[in-house]
C-alpha cells in the first residue's frame, strides 16, 4: 500500500519514555515529532513550584545506579540524597502509628522489616502477595497490617491481586540500587532537559492509530490527521485499557491480552505545606489512617509533609475530595504529632492520579498470572509500531522514571534496527 508520508517518526507522549526515545533518535540523526495530550511535558513527572519544588508525581531518583544519572550528571543538574540529612550522617527513622498514637513497641520495626524482606524475596508457586503475607505473618497482625499497607503504597497495588513472585522477581532484577535522591530544582528539570532540541506539540491527543506495515495515519483530538513512517507509543496502561487511542486494525490478540492482564495501580498524594517544621525528625511515618505514609519534603524554609497512599486506600482518600482530605490529613497528623501541626499549616493540595485522564492511574503492577504481559506489551509490531513507557519495562525497573527512560531507549534502538 502506498501513502504520502509527512513525518518520519512520531512519538505519542512527552513523558520520560517518549522524550528519552526522541533524544536517542536525534543522536542517530533521526528527527521525531512528539505529540502530547497535556499542555505540558513530563507526564507523571509534575512539580508544583508555588512554595518551592514539591513533587505531585514522581519524587525520587530510585537508586544510586539509576540510568537517569547518565542524563542528570553530564547536564550538571544538582541532586541531593534523600532523606536530606543522609549526607549529614542521620540514620533513617521510621515512626509507626496506629489509631492516632505512635507505637512504642520496640520490637515492631524489626518484625515489620523482616516480614517485608520475606515477602519481597519469595520464590515459590504463583500466589498473591496478600496470601503470602498471611502465611508468613502467622499471628503477628500488627506487622501484617503495616507490611500490607507498605506494599500497597510501594506497588500502588491491591495486594490481593499483586503477584508475590513478580514482586520478588522484579526486585531481584533491579540493578539501580536502593538509595533515594531528589533533583534539587524539582524533578521536572529532567523532562525539560530531555525536551531540549525536540519538537513537542502540546495539547495534541492522539485519538486513532490506523496502521499497516508501510505507514501509520494518526487522528488527533484537534481533528488534524498526520501520516508517518513509524510510531513509538508511550501512552500509559490506564489509557490503553480504556481503548484509547483506537487502533485500526485492532491490535493482535497477544498485545491486547497483555494490556488487559497488567494492572494500573492507584496513588493519591496529599501535600501539606507548613510555615515551620513542628515535628520530630523522621524519614517516614506509617499509619493506619486515610493517609498511609507521610514523609518530610519541601525545604527548611518551606517545609512540607507529603502524604502518600497507594492501592485501594488511595481511592478512598481521593473520594473525600481536596478540602475534606486536607482536614482529614491535618486531624490525623495532629493526633500523632501534636496540635502545633494545625497552627503551622499554610495550604494543602490533593493529587488523585486515578482520575487524571492522561494516565488513569499512577503506575503499573503485575497481577497473578501476568508475568509475561510486560514483554508482550513491549514487543514491536515492526516495522511501524513500537511500544515504550513504564509498563513495558522488563528489567525490574517498572514503575520508575529510569525504567521509563530505558524503555524509550530500547524502543528507539528497535526502530533504528529496522533501517
Ligand atoms: C504519584 C506517583 C509517584 C511516583 N513516584 C516515583 C518516584 O519517586 N520515582 C520514580 O522513579 N518513579 C515514580 N513514579 C513513576 C514514574 O513517574 C513513571 O514510571 C514515569 O514517569 C512514567 O513515564 P512514561 O513516559 O512511561 O509515562 P508518562 O509520564 O505518563 O508519559 C506518557 C505521556 O503520554 C501522554 N498521553 C497519554 N495519552 C495520550 C494520547 N492519546 N495522545 C498523546 N499523548 C498522550 C500523557 O499525557 C503523558 O505525558 C511515580 C508515579 C506517580 C504517579
């Protein structure tokens, strides 16, 4: 079939994966146009600069060996270890609270850590992480509750669906390391860096992908069709699961099954800003309230407590709406940390990723029986369609920025190999 082709390569999505792919192609002398539905680039990297940088999406560079350092260091972007005191020799300090009270059981943190370690190194027949936790915890209900919530937050998952063996497998593959860092100026400096020299067309949602083995024709929300030789698709799983964009002809069964089998997880963030820090130094505070985890963020001058709730509980928190969620967060924090929390409060912001129309969730997790799905989703439909994005990561770096960047590099290499 012949068709007049206007563009060489189009990339759908200007998140970490799409922009990394565009840079990789540019380095090989191939110009790509990036189409982005939002009015900004960065996707699930989104920094609020109102009171100093506060991360509404991705927050940490996960790992001292994360591949994103290959971009951050040469550009001279300043990054600092997290927790901020880490360089100054402070130890990690996790506080555990239940029903509004800090727990003083000295053996509990050790039991929680041990249970977490056991469940995340599981090597056995396929089962849910929750079933595995139940079997491992025995009568230790306190440790069970904290580890269930921690895993729900970390994986953004419903732990009753989450595959225990996939969690262990992905953690075992991880080569990025486990130390966390922040980009000092805000995480959004990374996509801004990756967008340099790339043509990104904002406010341009792709609604239909008509594909063949010689050309691809894209329909956009603005009603302006485009024809291109090759496409890299980085649309998040939640959006693909809704059938957006529409594929003509429909995707092969194996690809569609991969989309259906993987799960998009939920995270709701609640950022509370204060005019002074009125809490003891801690790295994370884990509770059983509406907000499952808090950590200190912001700067000394503009301190923030970041509430992070993952899994099904994220939907319950989001359902409160911003005003009631802020009140709920303040109430829970003042019970645990004291009434000064209220008097020092300045402003709050709730971010519900599950209703964000261009991600429809926070990041992916692997449910029971979906072990092959990421590889199936990643596989190109060469020579015209290529797939990248966090969900397509097969090297244990799923649900991260560096994992997304690596998939962009991988898809770009696959595309270049066809030439
Ligand atoms: C709350 C939260 C906390 C996180 N914390 C961390 C963390 O601390 N560290 C870490 O490494 N990772 C973290 N992550 C994960 C990380 O943000 C993602 O894995 C990564 O940013 C995904 O990049 P991506 O390019 O695959 O997808 P995205 O960033 O989602 O990019 C895809 C782009 O496609 C666009 N798009 C969607 N549909 C269309 C369409 N039809 N047409 C055109 N464009 C479209 C979207 O608007 C988006 O910009 C977090 C994520 C969330 C939500």
